[in-house]
C-alpha cells in the first residue's frame, strides 16, 4: 500500500476588503479545477467573506508615521512631542504597535502594543508615555482627519495625546 500525503498551504491575507480573505490549499498535484472542495484533493481557494468573525474584524488604515503630537493634562510626564512616532502593524489581525525611539536616547512619545477594533479604537492598554508606564489607556481613530487620540489616567494622572498620521514610517 502506497502512503498518501496531503500538503496543505494555508495563506491568510489581511486586507481592508473582507471578500479578499481566502484560504488556499495545494495538494502538490498541480491539477484541479480551482474548486474549493478540499476533500477531492483538487486544490483551489476557499472564499471566507461569508464568515462574520473574519469579515467583522477588518483593520482600519491607521498605520504609519505620526506628526503634530500634542499633549494635555498633568499626567503626560516627560513624553516628547518632538520625538519620531510610528504606528506599525503586525501579523496578528488588528494589532498596532506604537514605536517612538529618538536617536539621542531622549524620552520618546508613545510606545507599546494594542489590539484595535474595526473602528480603530482600543481600551485597557498598557503603554509607555515618555519613560512612564501607564495602564488602562484607551484610544480612538478619526479616519477623516487621520488623527489618533490616546487617553491614559484620570484626574491628576490624566494625559491625552493627539497625533496626525502623515505617510509611511521610516
């Protein structure tokens, strides 16, 4: 009896269009009719746009370089409004990484990772503002003005940061 092997290549793409999510299979046979019937070993792609758990979690276009950093509130500490600021994505769907590392080792702006919703909002995050670790931070994204607002703390610990996206990081 000849052993039978099935090699499955899983490709998931993160795009802003749910209809573009596909899982592709490749049985290594080089043939098939392009259908999504994996049980017949023919390969092809399966459209996942009808799955609400994937279609409902599209990432907003908030990644890039940020400028015009402004702060308000007594809890902003040594956060630098002139430090370079980038918000990058990761391979995890809708995860944003704030990164601010000035070349001169001075305090940065906002650093840390957050899981964002389909509208760009987040809550319950731990972020580093300048050199101070802050917990229970939240944020919102205004796509029309390309503005990210981050809020941490309350009362004498409150800090609100606004920044405007301006092109790609780098």
